[in-house]
C-alpha cells in the first residue's frame, strides 16, 4: 500500500508508519496545526505571554512582592490569567501558567511561582 506525505502529498519511502516525507514537511504540518486560528486567540495568547514575562521578571526568586502600579506600568493586564486557586486559608491566587499573584494590603501583591 502506497502512502503519501500529509503535508506535500509526495510518496513516502521507508517505514510503514511514517506520515511525512521529511522533517521539513513534518514541521510545516505541525506548525499549521498549532497556529492560532484567529485574531482573538492570537491576541489572548499574546496577552498571556506578556503577563507571564512580567511576573517572571519581577519574581526571579520564586517569591517576591510588588505594587499594582509597577505591574500596570509594565503592561500587565489583570483580565488575562489561566487559573484561580483558593487555599485552605481562603487566600485567592491568580496564575498565568506557573507564575501567580495575590492581592495583599495597600495595592501590594505577593508574587509566587508554583512548583511543577
């Protein structure tokens, strides 16, 4: 049985479970499959990436403290996050992947990094 590359349609030579004729076609196919399908997704992912970079920059030690103004001045958008966690003590942490923050007194925030 003859198989053709999922990306370019060329005949595949080699193992019977191969799906692509080479690395270039495999990469092109996977890049197409994993790209953001519309502007809304692209913009949301960009905002999440920006928020993550800001938290990672301000929280290089794994736990630190900052102000709301400092986060806002760096471009942080509080509307974009990936997870909300509430502790047994009732504290609510907001996470962007493994970087998180929690509001404390006087517009200060504690920044944390979750162990993965």
